[in-house]
C-alpha cells in the first residue's frame, strides 16, 4: 500500500511552525538592551519580555511548536535589560 507524501508527513507539518510569542519575546528582550544603552531605561521592556517568554514557554510545551531557543535568548536579553537599567 503506497501512501501519499502529504499523508506520511501530515503530523510533522505542525512541528515546522515557530511560536510567535517566542519570537516576540526575543525582539522585546533585544529592545530592552537597546533601551538600557540609549534611553537608560530597559526594566519595563525587560519585564514585558520575561512575561512573553513565560507565555511562549507554556505554548511551546502545550502545542509542540518550535522556538525554545528563542525563548531562552529572550529571557537572557530581558534579564540583561532589567539588570542593566539598575546599574
């Protein structure tokens, strides 16, 4: 019995998508670092980035989407933004 290509890889197409919240948390984390450098305030954006990273982490665990590395980098960048604004 020969299976069509779309039927064989039907379950794998769901795992090819990235979690949008993970990408958003990375962008907000980078903006928090830029906020520390240029505006001397990155704590607000860093806190928002940490919140988005938490939401993205829950979404990735629940739906098996890609983007776990984006979440980790977003957390690191957000923490740099928070700590940098208090130094």
